[in-house]
């Protein structure tokens, strides 16, 4: 599986954009980039995913570089409730064995401050 | 539409005992995965069930086993508990079969297991 590298922690001021980077230099052609977050004492929550094009939904935007070796999750207007651990995951290509397996790294602990 | 639910929320066992954790998948979801999350670490994949059969397994010993029922709910069983089994156990369901490239997983709140 491709590995991901994320900074262990980041701070962001409330109301400002939070930009969370992720390096995945060994990603292969059929692997997607997924982002999940885990708020304290809860299970992980899906945020967004992409293959090669930039993606946007009601929660966030995902910017993937043209060479696909890195990506950035953007929370456009961070709130205190966005304080969480954010995981960047490269999902294995579809196979019969463990096709849905998510390999979590250490993630980035985002602290949104008033 | 109810989300993924897990029971119990907390559990205390002693070393050597056996434990069963339960998960009800989100309505319409036929694939269930289990993860172990030690304190301060990311979740680690244990195994996945699809159509009542194990369909993928992480690096966990055979004393970790599971079941999936016709209604897609699932159980995680751990035999011969060890102190290192103390963790948050997460269940996740997804709406399609295991080979989908765009499947997102919906996680339950987890069961916190403490082994003394």
C-alpha cells in the first residue's frame, strides 16, 4: 500500500481556512486519496476523496497535485467543531481481498482556536 | 436512517477471558469492517465481512474472529484476551461490495475494551 506522510499537528484560527497537507509519493495509478477525520471519542468520519481531479463537497475541498504525489485538504472556514485528527489515506486498488481496507497513519491533529 | 451502532460502549475484562462485540450496520450496507484503535494511534484494520464471509484480514492473530449475519450485522470475538488488546474497537459499514473503488465507510462510535 502507498504510505502517507502528514504533519503531526497544526493550529488554525476560527473562521480562517485550514489547509492540511499530505504526501503520498508512492501512490499508484488506480489508488484514490481519501480523507477522514476523528473527533475526540467518536469514530472516524468520511470527508472527501479523489483520484486525480480536485473535488469539493459541503465539508471541504481536496486539491491533488498533477503528479498525484501530494494533496491538500481545505476547510474553507474552520470552526471550533472542526478540531479533530485528520487522516489522509491512500486506498488500495479494488481487489477481492480487503478491497475496503483503510490504512490509517498517525494523522494531523488540527486545533482550531478562537 | 440509523447509522452504525455498536454495543456495548464500554467493557472491562481480565486477561485470558473471551469477549464478543456487536455491530449493526447502517441500513442497506452489506459490507462490515472491524478496526482496533490503541490509545494515541490510528485505527488498524482487523478484517472485513461481505455476504457473511471473511473477505480480507489485517495482521491480527486467529484469536480475533468474526461473524456476519444475514441482516448484515456483525460480531467481533476475541479469545484469550491479552493486556495489549485494550483499545477502542470500531466497526464500519459500506454500501457496496468489497471491490468498489469509491466506497466510503461509515464508522460507529466504537466499543472501548479494557483488559486488566
